[in-house]
């Protein structure tokens, strides 16, 4: 069954070595990713495309444009920046297997994708604790990470991934303020969404999601399907947005 969990890649223009990652270059790199190929490679096709950092099925996600692979656009953008010969990024990724996705293998697949537009990435796998230290300082220009919801609601994603002042990813991506990435439209829309309900709330979160897509800081790559296997005498097994599997509800028939 589809899940609310997802794996994403992220860009940090404010990180050491991330100077060239302005919005246009981030757009080009995002266009160069083979999203369906990444799903096939990492989870054998058992996953879904995801449009924005707000996961499929959450308020505001219906009808959003899915990520698009377009090498012609990627090459055109880089050529307009004088980068048709490409460049090199040294990146760090945590040595983790999350929801069945090995992050290092995913980055190796993306390494092959970006090579098609003459962008070379050198991958350095490290322990997750080391990754967390490096993402804050000196920063990591390009990497992969994962997220699962704490509750059913889109606000948590805006507060974590949105380019609002001092969110987790605004701090990391901006290099603690070295680059101005704050999206004022997201700030205004989020305040309205927090005060809204029903269809109006969904509409506002959809507008926020579109802005987050435009930011090209967080680019979802795969939302792995969830597989629950249990014996016939077990009951109460269900998927929950807050905790994947509510253990307190499980028992024998």
C-alpha cells in the first residue's frame, strides 16, 4: 500500500562548496533526475512519485505536478549559465537503509543521472551522526535524507522543509544565513493556512506546496510502498500516519 514516508534529495547553496547552486542550477539538477528509474532501482518499482515535501495524501497535495525528468531543459539551463561543461560536487550521505531504500545506492543512481549533463558528484558515505554534524556546519551542498510524519497534518512539513525564517532546512540550506532563501510567499500563506479550515485550508497548503516545489531545495525522489505481513490469527494491524504501526492495537484473535 502507498505510504506517507519519503526519501528526498536536498540542495544547500549556503554550504561549503555549494556556491554554484543558485535556483536555476537547482532546477537543472532536478530535471536531470530519473525519478521513475530511481523508484525501480531502489524499491523494485514498489513506490510512488511525490510532488512536494508535503507527502501524497496530506492536505494540499491533490493535483500537484509530479517531478519531471527533462534532460533537454537541464542542459539548456546549464548552458545559459555557462556551465555546459558541468562541474563537480563533493557530497556526504548517511550510510542508512530507510524504508527499504539504501541512501548510498540511491545517490549512486543519481550520480549516473547527473553524469548525463556533465555534473560529477563524489559520494562520501558516513555514519548518520557524522552527517547530522556536517549538515549544520560546514554544510553539505547535495545529499539525500528521509522523513515520516509525526501526525496527520501538513503544517509539520512547512515548519520543517519550508523556506520560512529559521526552519530546519532554511538554516541548513542557507548555511545559517549566508544565502537568503526565505520565501515570503510561504510565510504569508502559512499564516493564513494555520487560521483556515476545510477547503480553504487545503487550497492554501496546495499553494504552499507549489512554492516549495519552486524553491528546489527539497526534491522528493521516492515514496516507498508499505508492506505489512502478519499471521492470520493477528488482528489490529493497520498503517498509521503518526507511527507507521500502532503496536498497542495489535493482539491475537
